[in-house]
C-alpha cells in the first residue's frame, strides 16, 4: 500500500513542536519522581483554575498551582488612573502603585476574606511614571522613567509635616535614559543601609563615584560584529544594563554589576544574595547570538556579556558570568522573593518573575551551586491575556500582590493566598551546601573596594579556584590593584587555570598601554601550555586569554601571527561547538591556512541552524585560503538557509552577512559566482532532509512495548541525527545545542518515563502546558485564529501562530474579536512519529532520555553479572 510522503516543512512542525507539550512539566520541580505525572492524571489542570470574579477582563482565566487562590482587589479605571506598572508597600501595609505614563496612587487593601472594596487615593504630587518604587528611610523612593517632574531619575518623596500625605519631591540624581530600556527597579539592601537601582542598556551609567566593576570594560570582540539588521541598539557600547548602589541621600553612587540587556527589577533572597531577570532580544531568535530571558545572580564586579548585534558573549567566556537559570522567550518585568508570604516553605523561598508578553508569573526554585546558584522554574500563575507588570509580598497580611497592565492596556490589582494542607509557618533560615563557598566569595568581593598589598595577596591565591564565581571575584580584586604590582607575578605562573585567569586580568588591565614586548611575554606564557593536557574549561580559558591579549594589546607583527596561527591550526577543529566557535574566530582573525576547508567541513556537519549561522558569520571575514569551489559552497548555503526561520531580524541578518561577504570579493570572483551573489530574492530553500513515507499511525501502547522490548545498546548517532532531521533543535536545546524557543530538554529523560514522553508526542493535546497553551480567537468575520499572544500594545494584539516562525505575527484587532478562549488543542498536530520506524523511535527516545550524553548507559553494552 502506498502512502503520501510527508513534506519536510510539516515534518519539521510535527516533531519540533511536539516537545512543547510537556514544557510545563519539564520546567517545573516535583517534590518526588512521578508527581507531575500524578497531578496530570488526577486532573491537575482543572484544579489550577483560579476562582476569580469574571467581571474583570484585564486578564483571561487565571491558572494556578493546586492549593493557591487569587482574587481581584481593584480594577483600575484606565481613563482616570492609567495602566499600573509598579508597586511597593508602605510601613502601614498600604500599596503604592504608579501608572506607566501618569500619576501614583495609594491603595488600602481590604482585609483578606472581606467584601469591602479597596480604598484608593491619588498622591497629589506632580510625579509618577515610576518603574521602581520603594518605601524606606521614612521616604518613598521613585525611579522615574520618562519626562515627568525633572525627567528620568531617582527621586525622594517625603511627608514633612506628619499628616500622612506626601508633600515633598526631591531629585537625588538624574538618570540619562527613558523608555522600555530606561531606569527601572529599586530595592533596599539586606542590611537596611543602602539602595540598589537597576537600569536597562539605553541608560547611561550615572557617573558613579566608585565602581566595583573595573572601569576598563570594553567590547572585547575578536572579530568585528554586525549590528542588528533593523537598527536596534546600533551604536550602544559596553557595559550595557547595570545595577548601582547608593546611600539614602543618593549622594555617593557605586557601580555594582553590568553587562545586562534590560533587567527590569531586582530582589534579594533570604541569604542576602541579589538576583534579576534579564531580557532577551526576541528579534534574534534562531541565531547563535540569541540569548533567552534568564535569571542572573548579581554579584560584585559582575559582567554578563551583553553586547549589541552579533557581539553578545557566549556564557562560557571566562571573563563573564553565566545565568543561574535560562527561561526562554519573554518580556521580563517585576520580580520578588516569596520571603514573608504565608505560603509553603518551598514557595516562600521561590523567586517570582513576571513575563509580560507570554503571560506568566514563574516561580523559580534556586538551589546552591558552589558559590552561586542554579535552579528550575514552573508556571505559578498564567492566563491569556495576562500582561503582568509587577509583584510584591505584603508583610502585613502575608499575601502576594501583582498588577497587570502596561503599554496602555487594561490594568488591575490581584492578590494570592494559599489554602492547601501544607504548613505556612515562616521558612527557617539554614546553612546549605553553598554557605562556605559563598562566604569565601564575599570575602573576595570585599577586596573590590581595597587597593593594598594584602588584598592582592589574598585574591591571588584564588585565581585558580575550581569555582567559577570565586575565580571571577578573585580576578576582579586583582584588576582593582595597580598592574605594576602584579604584572611580573602573573607572567611567572605555570599552572593552566591561574595562568589563563591572570593573563585575562593582565590584558584587560594594561589595554593599549601595553607594548609589543609585554604582549610577546604574555603569548609565550600561553604558548607554554600543553593543549592535549587541558580540560574543556582550561581550553576555553586559554583561547579567551589569547583573544584578549590580541584585542587589548593590538595586532602583532606577521611573524608572530604566523607562529600563533600554526599553534591554533593544530587545535582546530575540536570535538564540540563551544571550542570550535572560539577556534574558528581565532583562525579567521589570524587568517590561518586551511581555515576555509576546516570551517566548511564543520558547516556541512552542523546539525543546528545556530551552529551553521555562526560559521557563515565568521567566514565572511576570511580573506584568504579559498578555492573557487569553496566560495561556491559558502554562497550556496544562503540558498539553503531560506528554509530557516527566526525572529524579526532573522532574514535581514542573514542577508546582511551575505552582502558583507560579497563586498570582499574581487570583480573576477563575483563574475565566477554569478547568480549566487546576485541581488535577487529566492523562494524558500529546499529542506536538508528528504521527505519521509508514512510508516504507520503509532499508538502509545505499541511504542511503549517497542521500547520495553529493546534491551540492547541503542545508536546514539542515529538518535541525534533523527533529532536534527525532525528539526527539534530549532526550538529546543539539548546538551548545550539547539534553540531556545521551547524548553531545554537535557533533563527530560531524568524527569519522565518513556511512556510519558511517547504520550506527549503522540497525544500532544492530552496535557497542554500552561506556559505554551494557545488562545483561540473567534473573529467577527468568521475567521478562527489560534496562537500565543506575544504583544498586547495598542488596539491590536500580535499573535504568534507558528512557533517555528517566531518573527511572523498575525495582527488581531481587539475590536474585531467576538470571543476568545484557551485552545483545547495543542499547536502541534498529532501523528508526529508516524514517519519513523519503531526502531528509529527507540533510538530517538534513547537520545532524548540520555540528555545528549553519548556515554549514557543506553548506548553501552551491558556487562553480564558474575
């Protein structure tokens, strides 16, 4: 019997979208194995429906975790009071809120359980537009973002005559920036003595009197970047978004941390550690320089590597710090820890982060990881629409309050309480696995304010520490010391980790003040390290030290370049993408022989579009060593790439790469390449994989039996190939590779049974993640549109109807919507495994269950028991 072949585009949609169905479970934490499965089987989705009065339409129906309830406290009259975006609590338990474009209001919430209305009064001062509010030191601090009062800045508002009415406004410091990447959140320090303020990358650093971040920050790119093809953030330079600290009078400012894109808010946990939720650049989705929204541990002197355009630093670079948790696409707004909430202990310790665009309040569960943290997250509250703007805990009643609004949309205030069976007694502070290492990190961070020999000696002994955050803190302390005190000491080091760390510090500290003689000594010290004996971490550190020595001290003479090129040629290619991206960039910088041959081989074998785009981006700058056929192969890639999709800048970025590469060609080379370099748009490219015949309509029972019957070692390479062939990598990351539109699947095999994974792919609509549940719109003209609301601004919503084309939005005019409801159907169609044989499916599942680990027991011969 003959079957129709499944088109490549449909096959892509089938399997890549499939794994979205268990996103919520994958990103959540269950207290014990199988709990997520049990909740779903018991009808957990129905239990999550919040009992909220339907008279409010500021959000859709709220979905919550079992045991939690929410209620509407106040529906904001939009015409009179605007759209609320920020909250704080005053000493009497009253809430102060600010409209994004208007005034501030004080709200007295009714007692929990009463029918009394909230009491709301306008604060009668000509100030508002606050994206950060804080009551402290008998004052209301306002981070104004806009043109009100005296413009953007930190203001102190006080009641000077004791009549319980604010009557004085004082500008403490002007902040040069406004809009959605302007100045944002403010929080009180754990010791109650200082204020911390956060601002996005369009806000200039406010001339701080002191800086814990060494002031020699720079772009530090080994190759020239390309700016965003749509012009966003072109010309913006390091250090990007920042966090500063100041005193209650706002007189002395100190730069604490930088390198963010647009962190909106900050919060301290119960241990006194500061965290933020940084934004992504959604137009970059699908590219190797895309970074998802992420939770970051804000530490003294920290650098998180945001640079504009294609210049964003990968998280592995030794002179930056990694995120604690990567969340995915979204639009970060307010954050708070659950400290003081009358919740179970797990949720008192949780970090609550607001995603405005995808309509989620996440609970992030952070766990100690050395001197820092890692963790997981789950959807605590979700709805569609749900434009959540800020969240706080009111210590007076122990409830969690949040606002929805922003960009002029309807606004409201809600509150959340717990009525389940678990204890809500205050969580007990306790030492944990990271207490000692965090203490050591704090000791080193205290040296960031000192310049003396004792501080240098104390920091020096930790340059080779195994913990990345301690090593980072030690290096920053060294960089604060006069370089002449430690330059020769650095050059004398022999051990790989302290040596590469010290060379990074030296390159950053001497900069263009260094000379050729010093650069030669630094390169010679690095050359002495035996590549074959280095770990992955130390190899990455060595390559970054080489890069910074070249970037900061300038391009050496041709003989030295040739010597270094010979060394790099022996290292390239390596066996993983992280190393290859650094080696490839260095090889192109050095114009090393065989760079085209080696990189094109990597391009051919790359299984993700992200890796392919990186190699193409880098090769655009290779001027020598090409053959005619290699040039053709390079430019033919752009035709194949028409099948790839990403954010709104994706097509423009790939065309920008092509045009720059063409600009370096001679007229003769252009003539030889003909149509490949002609300015003509093409149709969507051919899939890299051929169509597949339908094998059969598999059932969960059939495939579960097939998995259980296969006890021999599985084929890792085939499982990986099938994962790539089905374009799963386009949306999902696994073992550090792939996209970020969907969840990271590295841990899925540890969380779920084979049957659960099979069921999620064969019956995707059985349990749909709250985070990725689509909304169905019934339009006045009879059309039915289903998708995720990505932007609620203005009179129309932007709806993402295809997760594989995240830059293609469908505009839904609010006035034309007759009805909207949560879709009962997954965005992924069924039958996604029907073009695979049972044996292939077993390999695919083995690859997924292994988390991308070729050494996993699923791929090993089993040794008979003796």
